[in-house]
C-alpha cells in the first residue's frame, strides 16, 4: 500500500505518519493543503490518500474533486473532527472511498486502510447511519428511479444473486460472512459487488449501500454497526 497523508497541522501529520509506519504502512509523501496534495499525487501516484477535509487555500473537498477527476483510480479517505460534518454527504457523492473521525484509534485506522485497499468502503462508527439517512432524505425529494433494482434484463438492473449479496452487505455483513452464508468464495462476493457498483453507475460501495436504503431494500436502522 502506497499512502499519502494530507493535513494542515504539522504536528498531527508527523504523528500520524510515525504511527502508520510503525504498523508497516508505507507513507510515500505528505501535503499540507489540497493544492499541494494534487501536485504530489501526480508525482507520487499513491494507492490511497488520507486527507483532512478542512484546510486553508484548497480544502479537502476541493482537492477530492480535482484528484478524482484527474486520477480516478486513487482511493481517497476523508478525515474529519466531527460526525456532524456537513460535507459528509457531498464527499461520498464526489467519490470519497471512506470517511473517518480523527479520534479513531490506531488499530481501527490501520484495519480500515487495509479494508480500503481490498475494496471495502470504511466509515467510522456513527457516520454510516448519518450518511445513509442523508441519502434517504435526499432521495425522498427526488423522483423515484424508473428502473427498480430487480427484475428484467435492462442495463443497470441487478440479478437475483446480486440483489441477495447487496441486501446482506447493506445490513453490515462482511464479505467473508456473506460468502459463508451463500456458499460462495469471498472473491466471488467481491466480484458481485464490483459488478453492482458498475451496473448502478456509482463510485464505491458506500454509495451503493445508500442507494439500497433509498430504494427500500434495507432499513437504515439496521446498518449502524
């Protein structure tokens, strides 16, 4: 894993870099604002960027949009000090692959980075429910999709197996547990999720799960882990 860190507080940045490197995670570079993050991302081509959302000159949100537009394969995990951050919903819509509170403990952070590298979409406890409710509330103010999740063979719709996998993942069940329950290999479950993301034209798993809630496939109250 090649990781780049972005934060405008030097002491926090240095401490985070030291902490992650003690866990064997390679930090290829650091930046202190969004503009610097974009420049260094072009040079360092990190796999993952862990980026503060509130920064001077160029915010994490602005940098997220610029980096994803130019280098969509880079996974970006946003950092925030509060689960009430108003940018949470917009960050996921713009392609953020994860969203973490700065008070997350070291082991949880490392585990989430590892999950992100494997294709998971990490969210700090508490943020998942708020995110899903934001998607649901916004969805209630928009016309319902003319194409439901299931049925038919039109492009963008899902197979029965994909619906089954999505419903279980949306309930907070891990890929490994889904695989065991359905008698599949874990890599097959991951493949199904990749196809679901592709068919529904989303950026990541968090957006797909939010869509599942919006469409009534699973209740949002069942997802707060």
